[in-house]
C-alpha cells in the first residue's frame, strides 16, 4: 500500500514538473515578428528654441526612458518593436542643444533611440499621437523648473507649427549619378545606330526615380539631366561640390569584337589588363599608348586614394552594384554574362573625394545587347538594379550576399529640371520628349564603333 502511494506521489511530481517545464517554454517564446510594432521613420524640425522629433510607428507602443552622463545622453527604449528595413539610423543635428540622434535594434523586440546632447541643462517632454501612430519628443533649453515627460499633447501640437523648417537639419546620404558622354560626344554607337549617351541618360534618370520611390532616405543628384556635354574632369567636381557620399558613372560598353557582351563594374586603379586598358582608353578618348605613358603620373593619385581608404570603399560599392546587376539581369537575361568587378584608370573617377565606381551596363556594340538596351523594360531593369546595389552598399549588407530582385514597376515619366545648367549649351529634344520614352533613344546609322 505504501509503495503504491509513493508511486502516485512520484507520478504527480513528474507530471507537475513537465507542466512547469512546458509553461516556461511558452513564456520564453519571443513575440512573433508580425506582432511587433515597426519604427518606420524619424522626422525633426526646429522652431525658435524648440526641437521636435517625431517617430512614425505602425501601431501603439510602450516605452521606457533613461539618462546617462559623460557624455550627456537621453535614450528611449520602445518595447515590442523593430526597425523598418532601410530606415536611416543616424541623424546629425548639431544645433548647440542636440548633437545627434541614433537608432538601433537593442534586442529582438526593443528599439533604442539615443539622443546625444551637447549640453546638460535641457527640458524635454514626450507623448503619443494617433492617426497615424507616432511618438513625439520636444527638446528645449532649461528655463527654471526641471524637465518632465508624458505631458498630454495640446491640440496645436498635432501638426508642425506654421513656418517650421521641417527636417531642415536631416543629414541624408548624397549620391551623384553620372550619365556618360552627352552633347557633341555621343559615346559608342551601336550597329543599328543607338547612341550610348541617350541610353545611359535614360538609365540615370530612371535610377534616380527608383531611389526616390523605394529609398527616400537618400539625396540623389545627376551630373546631367539632358543631352549636354560636360568635361570629364568637371563631373567629379560636381560630386565634390555637393559633398557626395558616392559617385556612380553609368556607361555602355563597346568592343571591336562584335561578340563581346556582358555587364561589369569598375573602380579607379591602375591595371595592365589589356581589355580593361582598352575600355578605359575608349571612355577617356585617348589611345592605349597614351594610357600606358600615364602610369607613373597616376601613382600619386592612387596613393592618396589608398591613404584616405577611398579605394576599399570603392571596392565594396562596386561589389554591391555588380552583385545587384548580376542578380537581376543575368538571372532573367542569361545571355548577358556577369563579367565581375574590375579596375582601370578612368578620368571621370579621378579627383572624386568619395568612393566612386563606373558601371558598364552592356555592350552596345553587340547586336543583341544593343537591342536589349533599346528596350524600355531592360533599361528600367538596369536602373532598378543600380538603385538596389547602391542601397545595398549603404545598408552594409554582408559582402557575400547576392539578393534577387523582383521585376520593377515602371515609374511614371516626368520632366526633371536640369541641375547643372551652367554646362548646358543648348536645348535638345530629350527634355521635350521625356514623357514619350520611345523618342529619347535616337539612332544614327552613319556612325559605328
């Protein structure tokens, strides 16, 4: 009898233990990603002595806050949340009160927002607004009583006050996209008379549109937005004057070998590779002999690039762009091979003070690839891939990752105001025919590569 009672007790203890173990497993399972609120964007503006920060959210949240010293920091932990993919993580303010705002995924379900302060005598208040859901934080210099939080918003707090300099100090990554050739320089001309200058201009315009639509966290400029000639040495100067973070020059390749085909991306460096020298010589409008004579003069430029670590960043940028092109183009157009990342001396990249690359998107001298380049869909796919490659570089994706991209939706056509008016020498049909893309790509049977 005692033995049977002991067995019952052991069975009961075992059952209780397993129930507790099962309960602990359920309690430790993290919330599903679908249940997390998404931190979608951060906006800020200044009015008088007040700085307002607005964090856009997908749903309601709870948050905690803390303050740290040496250096002075205020942070908010947004519980049950995650950062939206592609969101900008750092915002330089530097107005004497707030130095910088930093966003990060603190753990799997907590987003931390850190405010790096330039002084310790400040007040702040934080509150939630709905429709759409957002967290608002106001900073002011201290004027008497201590700072507080969680004040209920007044009706006038729901929108930025009139005259506010919305996002005036938002620091965006600047990208300069350079459409090769232009004006009296047509670049390479295909077997059917397709001009390189027209093809690459259309691709550059489309790349800017894709970046604006899919990745608005970037500020994108073009060296030219219509058919004008800009000297090679002026193109990098435009990027330098804008203090750009990346310079991308877009070209179509050409070769005396009519069977040559494929896409490749270049960075600035010296090379003894005959094919790379030929490509660079053509783009530089000089002979291969002249290219070789420049070898000693180039050493100083390359040493400077290496010292400033611009070459390593250019290697990364070229890798991301080439990977994106290969993932999208060579997957759906297997007849267009992936020729990889190469290096050569391109005048257009010399003098750029930021990472810089040159993309050769296809061989216009190849009859089949010329036909592809004359296709609106193919040019749009190239532009989409360039935009995704640029974003991949800035998002610091793993170097070995090659993403596959879906077929893009064609962007709406619109006339874009020229940004480099001082280099314009005349108006061309391009500006008047942008709404009809078929008229953009001109052919001239008289010229050949």
